[in-house]
């Protein structure tokens, strides 16, 4: 799509990229209105939160879990300069699937985790790709007895990638891994080894749902 085609199809009032994300999610959750978290003070207004929003869906596929999706790593709004690009801004949005213990449990900590990752990306200019691996420097949920202390990244098994008027967006799913798994991968921290681990994990956990009680 060139700039002229972009101008004909959209106006400055259109949330072009946001609507593309919503369209993909509607395919999976056609009848569900998600919980949506927005920052109390966006970074543009002097706040610390970089993401414009985080939607959370409840799923019973494989097991009951929460499915988080970010808005903000890709180009969300009308931007002629981004029309027809190869990648939309950083070229990805993050997702995360968390095993549900209770339907009304506190999940705000996940939003804090996602915003922390966003701060890293926006401040460093570095981005995440499939099979990247990072330590969380402790349990991914503070003040909670969990051995999930690191994060790996893979394509979301259901969302994958999508093309938008601003370029490609990959839905990168965060996968919680244990201390022992991280130590093993740290000995040979290359994407091919992380991929092997994730492939093994998917044999019993196709959706790569993170269970904080997993050892």
C-alpha cells in the first residue's frame, strides 16, 4: 500500500493498526468483550507506561487461562509515513497465556510485567524476536512462591503474524520458564536451543500456557 492508497482508505481519526489487532482477536474470540487495561498516565503525558493498552481474554481452550495482548509495540494510529512499511514500528505485539486459578484473581501484575518489557524496548531501541530468552532476575510474579524466573518468546500458536497497512506484526507470546530450564539454556544461549525446549514443551502444552506452579 502506497501513501496515496493509504490516504484514500483511512483518515486521521482511524486507529488503523489497533483495528487490525482487534480483527485478528475477533477470529478467536468472536463473542467476547475483553477486559482492557489502560495506563493511568501515558508516557506522552509524563507517565512511565509505554503501552496504550492491554486486552485480556478468558479462554477454556486446553485449560482455563487468561490470554493477554498488548497494544503499542506496533503502529496503532493513522501515520502516512508508516504506510506500506515492511514492519509496523517494532514489528510485534506481546501476548501471554496464564493458567487461571480463579476467574476473578488479581492479574494486574501481568500488566506491570508487560509494561516493564515495553519500557526496556522503548528506552533501549532493542526488540524481541522468536526464541529470545531473558532472565526476570527473580520470580516473574513478586511475593509469590513460583519457580518461573525467566521468559522465552515464540509466535502465539493461534495469532501468529498478520499484515497491516503499516507492515507486518508478529504476535510474540511470552512463555514462563523455570530456574533449572534457564540454567540449562544459559549454557548454550542460542535461539536453536530455545526452540528445541519450546518444541518439547508444546508436546504437552500446545498453547504454551504459563503455570506459575510448574516446577
